[in-house]
C-alpha cells in the first residue's frame, strides 16, 4: 500500500509548513489527487487517520478533490475527459494529444483553527 508512504510525506510537509506549537490547530488538509496518480482516496484517508492518532494532528482531516483524466487535442484544440489511457480525440479522431490533468498529487491548503474557534 503506497498510500502509507504518501501520508508519511503529507505529515512531513505539515510539520515543515506549520509551527510546532500550532500543529494541534490543523483542522483540514486539502489535496488534489489525479485519476492517474494511482492513489486510492479512501486508503489515503484511512492511513492519515491511523498515523495522526495520538499526535497533535489527531483532529485534522483530509479533504480530497479528485481530478479527472483530461486530454487536449493538439490538432483541433478540443479538451475532453476520457477513460484513463484513451487519448484519441473524440472530435477529430486525432492522436496528437496532451494530457492536461489527472497526474496531480498535491497539498493545496492546510487550514488551521481561527483564534475564535480556539476560544470556544
């Protein structure tokens, strides 16, 4: 399960990005995961919950935006979402195409509690 190593990297990035005294304030970690990344979102979430248990990140959760496999035809310039690996343009039948999304695997945001949320 390579999701475990991805989660370990996510936790490392959180530790690098958030001051140590604010780790307990991390509430949401937003991610973009592309269809071609090979990552199973449910497994990633499970691993994150397991790794963050009994740590300052215990209250944090992942929000995962799944990005579809999309291709642009270099001939007619049509952009289309297709089955993974199928790169023939449905408009002109061209095979001169470029993958424009679906490979993402990135943290887009780390959200912390606000001062008001900390007080309540």
